[in-house]
């Protein structure tokens, strides 16, 4: 339990932020799974996933290096044309 009003406010803000961030990370994970498990390879699908990863990294939801690693894996799938 927070001791001050400001600490209580920060706890509420943290809770809201973590819920929002969790949904973004779940969406990223879903997009990546769709790319890796889809029967047909769609460049548009991969580009959408990369754009979402960039946006999450820009907002600080995922680390910049983690974003680069995820994008590299998606680009390797795009380059190879197979899974």
C-alpha cells in the first residue's frame, strides 16, 4: 500500500501502463507467430510486423536491441522465402 498520494498515483499509472504494454507485446508476438506459421509468405504481413516492432521500440515497450533482433529474424524469413 502506498504511503503518500503521489505514490498511490504512480502505482495506478504503472498499473495502467503495464496493462497497455502487455497488450502491445502480445500483439507483436501474435503477428510474429502468424508470419512464421503461415503457409504462404506475405511480404505485406512481414512489413506490418516490422512496423509494429519499430513503433513498440520507439515507445520504449521493448528494448531497441530486442526490436533489432526480432526484425532481423523476420527479414531472414522474408529473404529465404521459406520457413
